[in-house]
């Protein structure tokens, strides 16, 4: 990407109301069979158009064909029983009913590759595709087979690598692994979690990203954030491992958070996708608020390595609010782009 400060989104975007109930996680599909398959393709066209309309440079599928950023990938695997459910603690934060690993996991066929091919056929723009990371996957299941978080993570890393290689071959430019679990299970990240992510990325020649945030804008997450105090220094525990890894881009939460911006300096040399849009409230940022966040980030990351982004996925928001936030992201990035251009010419 040659454009300075290219904009992108962290992941999910709101689905059209004719596809699934809006502003809701795990919202069931409103259609079935061939109608659903065609509707998902229509939704991909719509979300692509909305991203272009808002001025987003690196586009994504907006996770339009997924009910959830983790479980939809798991649905494509064998060895997981979605009828046999158990209640587990997600991210050590809230309880959820999840499927059970009942036998050795495998990937009998590609999960998102056809969707990626379809999206690639619609545009020449750079495409970023998100996959759940191994640690976040194991935190969204009950394991009755391996009975080892580490063993299951390694198994998932192998399957993710298969999917990622095929996504790359389908024309995806950036493959992002979502790892909100990195912000909770620090010891595991440093003991084996980072190594499993490296396994998931193995052999990829496209750009490799990891997204680490403080979660969707849902009550369980906002309540948890309220307990973290005036400075959120969780990133400090994992940035050294990420900095030493083969990750190219690191996607972070910054807007309206208590993350000290100087922590970004620990990632020196990496490209940083700075979250300049808060997904935890419905107030649309002004372009100047976005620009202010980006200016602060530029104190700690070189301009050619700064990628303005959203804090996290936007599924819980309305399409109108999400559209306004994306437009603000693009406008704020343009303000700073012009400032950098003027400064360089002076």
C-alpha cells in the first residue's frame, strides 16, 4: 500500500436487516439454503460499497457471511459438536454456552475461501481478511477431547494455516488473526500462545496482522473495562513477544481507551493499525477527534507504518452509526495526511 495512512476496519461491520437481526451478536440468519447463500453475496456487495463510500482504503468482507468471528470458522471443522453445549467463562469475563470438542479436530474443506474469491472478483482494492487466532478459539469452546488448552491451540493453528494459505491464494492481501485472548492470558501468550500464532502464519507471503483489543462494545466488556483503572497497560505484557514475531501489522485499541500511547513504541519496526474509532458507544467521532488520536500515535510510530483503523468490530452498532464512524475515520486520516504533506514540503 503506497498511500500514506491507509484506512481500514478491525473486522465486522453491521449486516443488512434483511440478512440478520441488526445490532446483535450471534444473530440468526433470516433466510435459508440458496436464498441465504445469495443474500450473503448481496451483503458482501453492500458492505464493500459502504466501505468505498466512506473512503476506506483497505477493504474487508465485514464478516457478512459469519454469525460470529470465532464460531463460524469452527462450524466448518470436524470434531466439534454444536449440539453438545457447555457453559464456559469467555475471556475470564462472561459466561456463554459454547460447543464441545468431542474428537480430533480437522478441516475437511475450506471455510471462507469461496467468499474471499467472490470479494476479490468485486474489487482491485487491497483486501484484509480476519480469522480467529488459536488462543481465542480455544477460549470459545469446551474441550472434552484433548483436555489441554495448549494442545488444542496447536491443532487449531495447523488448521488456520491451511485456511490462511488458501485465502492468500484467493487474492487476500492481509490476513489478520483476531486474538483478544492475548489481552487476558498473558502467561500463556508468552509460554506458547505466540508460538501457536506463528504456526498459523507459517509460510504466508502476504501481510500478516494480529488484532488485540479490549472486546466488542457489549456490557460484559464495558463493565470489565471500568475495573481496569486509569491506565490500561495490558499490552505491555505481550508487546515484546509480538515485536519479536513474524507479525507485520498490529491492530490495537486506542480511541477513548486508557491505553498509554507510548506503549506503541514497544512495537518499533512493526506497522501499527491504530484504533481511532471507539466501537463501544454510538457517538460518531468528529474528524478532528480522529486526527488528534493519529497525531498522538505519530509520536511513537513512523508515518509510513501508521494505519488508521477502528478499535474493534462494529457488529453491535447500527449501519447508520457505523457508516458515520467510517466516514470520520477517513476524514480524520485525510486531515493528518495533508498536515504531513505540508510539513514535508516546507
